[in-house]
């Protein structure tokens, strides 16, 4: 019936709005849990006290040790998990749409491995010659270097098809992974633990003065994805449909790839390599909010933030007081998710 389409649309909008509110409430609860979790026990009242001092700009003398743990360590770490989780989910969603490959994520295109290679090269060869900014800068340079190599490989082709982009990305991923292993081999035993933690991801380096790096990546991603959301919707039906609507799929693919590469380099520069978030979350978001990007993208961001926050809480709790690299937790969850998906598809066949 003619009137049924607006009714279905309104119902879908209400469902997405309710889902968004539920995810935001859950994110707020998990954020509080993240601030409370860690080797040092912190009570709810102490969290409120520390945040109150920070918000009113109290002098340093008013802070206790627990206040400092909350304000200087726990809150920046919680914010970093939210930003990186949301950003990696958004990267995965954009790459999966533009390449029409459900397995696309920063790993597949060498973006994460390039950043890791840059960081490990500094750890094993030069040391922190630029102080605390050495690792973030090296990771960012490594990530952008991987982009340059992929684009150079694609330069000889007039059309950048998804298959060619994936093959170029895979080759660059293997190349930079090999370089990471080579740099690790050159380093001494003292650097081995630092290298392992960096390549498996961690949120322990979060500080107020470096949060702007991943925030910049997330801002660029968000602006691009919102501005190009209609073009991304057209890509769901294939290149031919996109062409008929006046969209250049090859150009959009390259634009999305460069934006995703820049953002991934910003994330890895502070958090290290965290896998499976970009692969897994877009599938969950599409199942809950549909394939159209207007609603799917912000749902993916919320789920990504939740996933990484919960993974960080687990990483700090399993072997407390020791801290497990958060990438181990996300990889475990991601592997189980892929196995479940495969079994579910097999049952439905």
C-alpha cells in the first residue's frame, strides 16, 4: 500500500533511535566500570571526588594519589578506548563498503602493519630520540608509508578495482609484517617485551596531551563518512549502479582508502595494533541497523567503543595486577565471532 512505506520508515527510525539510546546508556555504564577497574582499587565516591577536583581546576595540592590515578590515568584511558574503538569500527565499515569485501579491515590493507613496523623500528634501532612523541610519530610515519606503497602499486592501473586494492594491500601487509619481525630480530631482549606489547595493542599510553591524535583521526573519518554517506549507499549495489547515479567508484575507493589510512595511523600511533574490531563490528552494526550508512555508521561507532572498553576491562582483570595486551582479547573475541558466523551460515545452507 502507498502509505505503508512512510510507516515502515518511521518505525525504522524509531527502532534505530531506541537502539542508539540503549547503546549510549550501556556505554556510560561500561565507561564507569573502566574507570573503576585496575590494579588499584577505586571507589565510586573517589571517582566523583577526583573528577570534581579536575572540573573545578583545583590546585595540585588538593589531589590525593587515588585522585591522580583517576584523572591522569583511568579517564584518559577510558576516552582512548572509546575513540579508538569507534574509529576502527568506522574504518572497517568504510573499507568493507568500498571494496565490497566482508573481510576488509585495517590489517588487510597493510595500514596497521605499516604503523607497527614504524614503531618497532624506533624501539629496536634508535630509541626514544624525540622523547614521548617518538613512538607516535614513528607509527604515524610507518602507517602513511604503507599507504604510499599501496597507491604506487595501483598507479599503473587506470581503474582501482576492489580486487586489485585488496591484493596490493595484502602484499604491503606481508611486507611490513616481515619488516616488523626483522626489526624485532635486530633488537635486544630488553626491547622484546615492548615490541610484543606494541604489536598486540594496549591503551596504557593514554594521556591528556596525546588524545588529540586519535581524536583527529576520528574527526576526519566522521566528516568524510557523513559527507559521502549517499555515495557509500550507492556502492552497496555495485559499480554499475554507482556510475548510473553519477558516482565514480574508483575515486571514492581511493578517497576512502586514504582517509582510513590516515585515521588508522592516528589510532595505532597511540594504542598500538588492535585487531578484529574493524572486521567484526560492521557486521554487528548492519545486523542491528541495516546496511544504509546514515544509521549503520553511528551504531558501528557505539558498538566499537563498547567492544574495546569491555576488552580493556578484561585485559586488566584476567591476570591482575599484570596487564594483558588488549589485542589478545579482541583477537579471541573476533576469532569466536568468525567461527560462529561460519557455523551459522553452514546451518542455514
